[in-house]
C-alpha cells in the first residue's frame, strides 16, 4: 500500500509544526524556559507592587509582564512566523509519497528521499500529522489530503516504520 499527501505550508501548518517540536523533542527544555518565564513575571509583579507610586517603573513592569505573557501565549505562532521567513522559495507546497522502505518529498525547489529511521517523533492534531525530524526540523501532513488508505491505517503504518507512538498534541 502506498500513501500520498499534499501539504500547504501556511501559518497554521507552521504553528502546528512548532507546537509539535515544543511538545516532543524539546519538551523538557520548553518546560524549564516556561518555568523561568513565570518566575520572572512573578518577580515583576512584586516589583510593580513595590514601585507603586513611581509611574515610569510601574509602566515598565506592566509592559514587560504583558510582553512575557504574550510570548508565552503565542510562542508557537511566533516560531512559525520566523520559520516562514527563513523558508526557501518554492517550499510553500509539498507532495509526499510513502513507500515501504522510504518516503519522497517533492516541492517546487527540490525532491528528497528520507528514511523512516530519521523520524524522532510522531505527533497528531485535528488537522495534521507531524513528523519530527530534529530539534528544528519537522514535516506536516494534512489529514484531509491523505490518499491511499484510511487515516488509522496510515498512523499504524508510520508507527510500524518508525517504532514511535503517535502523540496527540492538541490543537
């Protein structure tokens, strides 16, 4: 059985890819960074309370707290935005064909052949399956564009070939 999939790499797909990396191969580092972010926000809140009556310090503390909360809330979308800016021309769309011993990814810029043992983790959302290839590299597959079999068959196929379980990362 051969599966094929067409993927459009828009902001939504790139955000999902960033979330997949954060929740799989960078999970421990991400938790540590978020923990320190909350500590800094808490210290700034105490600083805000202590500097009550000094307008410029209060405003500065509020701006930094707001920026920290915004980055915490939109971290994946921000990472996806910068990934889009770094992407090579011609990589907005990809057609992927899954063969028994490898898979082929074809974009307007290039065609590449990958082995299943290079996949570090498998992640799933409502609309995408994400192949995590490294700390900074992923590949999204649109579930709606999957051909060649059913979604459960495809997930089992990937799990068998990679030796990894599919992780639901929400979204």
